[in-house]
C-alpha cells in the first residue's frame, strides 16, 4: 500500500444557517421590482446588484472561516440576488474583482429539481491532456452539489462554478456575495 499526500485542496465551507428566509424573500422580490437585471452569468434569470441588508451582512460575519493567526476583522461585502426562473441556468464563471477574497451563496428558495451548483476543477491545463485527466481524476472535471434552503456555501473567489438548469416549475432564489478588501488582525 502506497501513502499519498493531497496537495493544494480547494475548500468549500458549508453552513446550515438561521436566516429569516421569509424576510429575505420579500426583500429579494422588492429588489426584482426596483433594480434592473444585470445578468452576468445567468441565462434566462434575474441578477440584481447591490443587495443591501444589515442583518444579512452582520450574520455573514459569523460564518466566515477564521484562522487564529490571521483573523479577518474588516471587510466589505458586495451582494446581489439571483432568481433562476424555470428553464434558466448560470454559465461557468468566477467572482474575480478588485479586492475579492472569498465568495458565498445563501440559498433562500430551493425547489426540488431546480439545479445543482457545479464546481469546476481549477487546474484548467488538465483539460488539455486526457491521459493525465483519467489517471489523476478519473476523467472528472466537475463536482456538483445539491444545496438546501438556508444553507450557506463559502469558497475561494477564483473557483469556477455554474448552476444547472432549473427543471422545476418554481423559482430558485439565492443571494451571492463577495467578501472584499479584507484586513487581518
């Protein structure tokens, strides 16, 4: 038996939260009425920028993964809402931007069959060589995850992800955000 060392893992943090989803749902629907659609990755859905909610922002801080030697003390939070109507989906994308540090998604409404989030292997060069891809990854370039309502995912801002087509008859609703301009203690 041979020992192995796993190098450079990509961590995704999952939290079951206690957000007031009804309150957030109402604020999201208000945003949908008043904020123009700025679809960046969404195909057939709605993305409303500059979502502001003080309670949401304060609670997010509780879930940021902390290192005892590098405590995150100050940051800005840039949030937007996503409404994926039946038949809509999100193309592969990352959350690159000035000062980006960590990205997150809070799931507000997740009907059955409304689509999984799909994370893409960040080692893009692997796609060029089928033999090493099969040897190291079994040919797998993506991993999907079925989110739940009131669940928060946090992941590196550079991690490419997409969302499968919403095959339900209802909207899938989430709040996405970037944690930017981090200052450590």
